[in-house]
């Protein structure tokens, strides 16, 4: 599964390939510096300035946290990478990048001096999804009617317990016996609105918690996997594009679930039913908890069918929380279990680096998978 090509791939092409998985663009680094990094000094754990070029405002933070910080800025200002970067990510040719450094240092100083270093003031505090923050209120805002004071609710609505909601979910998917029969799953996904997918992403899952995502296009290939113990990423050029960020590591851990949310009842902490909300015309019961990766999540289960309709994730970054949302639809029966064939991903401001929405175009279950497929191609020393 190792392509032989070494030709240069355009930046935009690589970004599209990596976005379709969970790997995302980072700042350039030499191929040798990643390939020769000892296993005990994985690049994700090194200081950012030791891995990437021209880091000035985010010195000292783990390199794996850089992508999350960039995604948070992208979301807060509703901009994409090229707002600050032009091809060579380490370059300082764009004034917005230099100004961005000043803003990062300013926000950090405000929080350090006034809020014990907590991320109370963030990019979003002033920008609110706009590249240029508003400097004053407008007359339209001043004349807008004030919202009514909500009436006091003297009756407390009773919601099902977590166990009842999860039990309904299991039954909706096909029942525990049917779920337990599925040991492996191999499927292909394509971009949601792609009519003739030429380079689908191939997925391999093995119960209880192994996964591999593989994609190749125009001679450039990426692998992202979890072997039940270690999450990893690699590309065929052994370049900086194969660095697994903290945000992407959390995502591949979620991808190891054969059924979305299957770890909720056993591995999450502080799990509770927190309310009832509408999604479209559907009533949903909302269950919240903290994942083993430390992310706060909410799960929205259809009150009637029991199926999972939405998953909200608050990704912690060094600059603040980045909200990410997955919506599940088009459930179909496959070998006696229901699987959502469409997953739509979204985030505040359309943050760069969030996975693209996808659809399943081919799926098979209980097919033999070589267990070595989930191992990192480069053995640990």
C-alpha cells in the first residue's frame, strides 16, 4: 500500500485530500526533519518552533496544538488560510499575518493580566465571525426591540435517563445482538455533493476500537489510523502533511467507534440528560458528557425513533473552544443494523480544517481485515 511516486503535488490538491480525512494543512517543515524524528520525540509533542518555520507568537506550545489554534482563528474571523498565508506558509508577505501575531500576543496578555491565564477573552470576543470587529453600536441596534423577559416555568419537565436513551438508541440501530455480530466494516466515502467521485476515502474498522482511513489522489497518499492504543498519521512523502494534530487525534479516536456515540455509556465522564431540543421538526433528547480525550460533547437523539441525529463537540484549543457539529441522516439497514449514509460537518464561521461532509458510496461488513493494517507503517523504537 505504498505508492512509488515522489512528484510534487500542488498545495490545493494536498489540502483537499487531507481535509477529506482528518489531517489538515500545517506550516512547512523539511521532509527529513519529520522522517528522522525518533519515535520517543514525535513531532506533535515537540515545541511548535522546533517543528514549523517562523513561529513567533505561539512559541512553546506543542506542535500538535497549532492546527487547533489556526482553526479557532479561522472560525472567529470567518476567514480561510489565504487571509494570512500565501503558498509558503512561513512567509510574512501578508500584512494580516503580522497583525494577527500582534492580536494573539494582545489577547494572551489580557487573559494573563486579568483572568489568571484562562481563555476568557478570545478572538471571537471582538470579531464575532467577522474579519473586522465592530467599533461601535449602530442605530439599527439601538432601535431594535428588546427581547421579552421569559416567563418563570414553575413545572419541571422530566426527561428519560441516560440509560433509557442509550437503550432506545441501541434498539433503533438493530438491537445489541445485531450490533455485536458486526466485527469489521470496510466502506468508502465521497464528498457529499460529489457526483462522480474519483478518489474516495477508504475506511477500515475493527471492533472494538481500531480504524484506518486511506486516501490517494494524483500521486499523493495519506493514511490515518488508530491501532487500539496509538493514533498515527503518515503521507507517502513522509512530510509535514503527515503530522497528526491534537484536534485530528481526537477525531480519529471518535472514528474508531463502529457506531457514533458507542463509548458514551462506558467511557465518558459526567454523562447526563440535559434537556430537549428541536432539530428541524424533530424533538430530540440531549445527552452531554466529557469524552476520554477530554472534549465536552452533546448527543441529540430523536425522541421518537431513538436514532442519533446530531453530535456537538467543543474542541479545546490553546486560544479557546472550537465548536464542531456532525449531523447524521439517511440511515439505511446494512446486515441488520442501521448506519447513517450521510454525515454533514459544520463549525462556527466554517472553520478551516474541519472535516468535509461525506456520504457512503460502498460498504461491506464482517470481511477479513489483516490486523497489521492498523499499525503505524514506521515501527516504534
